[in-house]
């Protein structure tokens, strides 16, 4: 068990990144870059659908399907989009553009900028070997500076980290 001094001096964090939609890409890169700026050693482990966040060419989308918490400010209210609407062609693209425009309007950094900040601050980014093979990704398609590793690589880091998150 950690004592109070160890908790105050927590200096490492690991995050498992499992989702790669526009809205789910923000938490690991915001937390990772913020922690790195606070002099915390950060490791991000990208697996399954989070792995595409390491691709050189990002084309992030979001969907309203199955996301009842997605309430957008419209006409002075916060309105949710019914799941049935998500079945209409083009709705996901519209939701993606709406979200990107809202981020831009509010001055929120882009995923590309946040990811670059993580790279510049030496956040350790591990691409899951198994997922790379499973989905037939190649390292040449990924950003520079990533590491390849598996569950054991992540667990070795996680067991030494003061903060462990799953996103």
C-alpha cells in the first residue's frame, strides 16, 4: 500500500486506449499531454479500435448510434439525436463535422495537435503487436516513434505505474 508521500509524488501513468472515434480520441491525448506537462512519465497502450489513432493519416469520425449522452447545443437547448436517425446515410459525417466545428469554435486543440504534443513530450506510445497483425496494419503507416509491444509489455509498465486508466 502506498503511503501519503508516495501518493503525492506519483510520477507515472499508463492508459490503455481501446477506442478510435473522434470523441474517444480526446481523453487519452488530453490526459497524456497534461500529465507529461506535469512531469509525469506517461505510457499509452493502443489496442483494438484505439490503434488507428497512431496512423499517420487520421480520418476520425464519430457516431451518434448508441450514444444517448451525446447532447449537442442547438437552439438554446441540449438535444440528443435518436438512434434511428443514425441509420440515415450521412448522419455520422454530419455529426463528425458538427463536433469538429464545435471544437474549433471553442478553441479545443485538434487530435493531431494533441498527439504531436504527446510525441514532443516523450509520451511512450505502444502499438499492440497482436492488433497490428490482426487488422493487418504496418509500421510504415504509423507515426514515427511508436513502440511495438504486447500485453506483457503493457503489464510490465502498468505494474510500476502510479496511475492506470482504461479508455
